[in-house]
C-alpha cells in the first residue's frame, strides 16, 4: 500500500474508532451517534440530489451500484432504495463494521473493506458509482487512480456521480462595505487546561447590504486576549459557508486551543478574509467570552469533588484531514481521454467556503484503459 493510502487509512480508522458518525458529518448534533434518524435522512437527501443530475439528463440508474468511501452507510442504505444491489467500499475497517451492524437490507446491500488503490470489482460489473466527501481528502495522484478504477468497473452506458473539489480560487478583496457581521458565541468552554483543545460555536449574521459570495476565503477565527491585550493572534479558523445574503445567518464551529500560560482570558471571535483583513479592522464588532485557562493538572488526579467544573470540550480528532482537489479541466480531460462523457459538473458546497468543488456526472463509454496493467 502507498504511503498516502496508509496515512488516509490510519486517519480514518482513528476517527471511526472515536466517533464514526461525527467523523462523517462534523455537525455537533451527530456526536456520539446522536440524531441517528436525521443523520440517515441526510443520506437520502444527498442521494436524491446526486441522482437528480442523472434524471435531468434522462439517464437511468441501473440495478447495481457502488458507494466509494461509504463510511457508516449513510448514502449506501439510501441508494438501496433506488438500486437493487449496492456495495459500500471503505478503507476503514471500523467504518465498515458500523455500516454492517446497522444494515437494514442485508440481502441486497454489502460492505467491503478495501485498502488498495484499486477497486475490488470486475470490469464492466456495475451500473453506477457514487462518492461524496471522500475524494477531497485523498491526494490527487491517488484520486485520479480511483476515478479510472470507477470507470473500469462501470459498464458502458453506466454512470459515475461523484463530488470532487477543483481548487481554491485567488481571493479578490471584499469591499469594506460588505465587511459587517453580527457574531454571537453560542457555545464555548468556560475553562480549559493550558494547551487543551475545545470547540466554540459561533452564530454569524450578514448585516451588510450585499451578498457574501462563495470562494472569497471568508473564515471565522479566534484570538486570545489577556487583560484586554492580544495574547494569541492566530488560533482556530473555519470557513463561513457562503453564499450568505443580507440578513441571513449561519453557524461555524471553531476548534480552539488554550494558550500556554494559565490566566483569565477572553476568547475573541472575528471574521477574516484570508490575505486581506480581519473585520475588526473594518469596524465590524467581534464577540468575546471569558475562558479560565488552568495550569495542567498533576498526573495524580485531585479528588473528584475538588475537580473544576466540566468544561464544554468536544473531542479532538487527531490530525486534521487535509483537503485536496483535482482541477476541473483535468477531470474533463481525463474522462474524455478514456472515452467517457462528462454530462455535467454542478458547483457544490461540500468542500467548504474556500474551495470550488463540483459534483460530476459521467457517462462511461466503450473504451477504457486498463490501468492495472500499466499506462
Ligand atoms: C467523510 S466520510 C464520508 C462517508 C460517506 N460518503 C457519506 O457521505 O456519508 C469519508 C469516508 O471515506 C473513506 N475513505 C477515505 N479514503 C478512502 C479510500 N482510499 N478508499 C475507500 N474509502 C476511503 C473514509 O474511511 C470515510 O469513511
């Protein structure tokens, strides 16, 4: 197995062991397997949106489908409501075990653990391959290989529908008149140990008179202030989901890390257009909450009744998953080169505010390269 694949597998396995549902969708309500119904309902919505692309082109889905990077089966189960046989494939054994454990259609839906850069299916054996929020964490050389594999296993006339980011566009400064936000800290830890991570949930409202468009590198980020003075300028950063029209609101979950020295701090949240400006510099109001940063507790723990109040601290996720893209032009060229037709590339928001990302619908043609025998 390649180093890239090793890394991806280990990261996902760690995430899957700690909180598999939340690893798939990082909305807070899905922590620890909560809101299971909503979680799987979101899979139905996603599958409907993916298949709508084929509907628009008058294409059928066929009987046999594969869900690449299936996680706990969120889309796989939903796809089984549309196709007779569905196989979910995932690099993480724990994800596959979870998906198998909850499988509502054991006679028609199978799950396969696959650690290879190839897909474990015969040539021309499936009608449809889908993949969502999976290729974006795989490095391009490996993603391209998987795309070729998807084409190899799909019958001529069958389809691939997958989401893949293209690139982060160059930023154009947003005019200062648009840099007006109302920020509310909705949830934050009141106390953290030095260097400890926690999560801050922030409500962001566009109170300017113009729309915040996607692709402008607009993030919510935090500073740490001590006695009013800036102590840590750059800490957590998360994209603000755009577009956001005047008066519209969204929420951002920022992972923060307590400063290295104990003290009574203020955690300050602001918006920043990367490489352009923090919005406080443009007179947009920030939001601040007090956070007590404690010295590290000695290894021999204090008695329970003397322990400080439990902080609102979310789980840490280990190494952050890196984001990757393959330029849209290259995706088109790749499929054209192997005799497939790109039916459509629809802009998609799943990769977050910075990225131009697309859902591609591909019709597989007669001619394919057998990459497993070398190209
Ligand atoms: C964010 S989850 C998405 C799961 C599912 N597609 C969904 O939308 O519910 C990404 C999944 O892709 C899997 N994955 C990542 N790299 C993979 C690879 N090379 N082969 C198969 N699965 C992979 C991960 O283990 C993880 O379960």
